[in-house]
């Protein structure tokens, strides 16, 4: 029977560099087998109405045990003065969802504040009405992380 797979992606309120360090500590604490890789992520940035295509350096973690999945952490630049970090997990499916939930729940516990809660300064820097702020909370709920 074919398994249902999807890509999970969420904006986060922490820098990708800091989150990559925390993610490495969490994977080691959980005893997950993984390796690191260097990749570039493609994203687009709108300038007036014209999309500009950009690349971002991504911290990639290739997890092989206890299940297989790939985590990318990277920063985008939606405006000239702001940086919006993202976390992305490819191939979320029935076989690896519990391991992913365990990893993300531990990540939330180790952070000083929830990654879907952006400060007022971040909201003003990015634009107070950007949809990414609502998307972040919904993405974490969708993956099964308990929201307080």
C-alpha cells in the first residue's frame, strides 16, 4: 500500500545557524543516526510585483535511523532589511512521523520561546501582516506538536 508523504515547512522565530546547532544537539541526545550536508535552497522574493529568484545556504541533516527523513534549516530574505528563517522536513509519512514529532517536541522544549511566536520587533521588521506568522503556528499544529 503506498504511503502518504508530504513536505512540512514552517517559518521560525530563530536564526537558522542557532537552530542548526540546537538540532544537532537534539539529534545526538535522541541517538538518531545522521549526517550533515551543504545545500542551497531556492526561494523567491517579491520586489514590487516582480518575483526575484534567490538561493539560501541551508543546514541539511540527513537522518537515517530510527527512520529516514531530511531536515533543512535556512534563512530567506523577504525584504531588504529582514531575514525569515525556515525549517523544512522532506518526506513526512506514517513511518517516520513519530520520530519527527519526538525531535520537534524536544526542540520546542529546549528553546527559550516557541518557534512560532515572533517578537514585536520581528513582526515590524518583516511586515506586521505577513502570512508567515499565522502559517508557522498552523504548521506546528499540523505536524502534531502541542501548542500551548
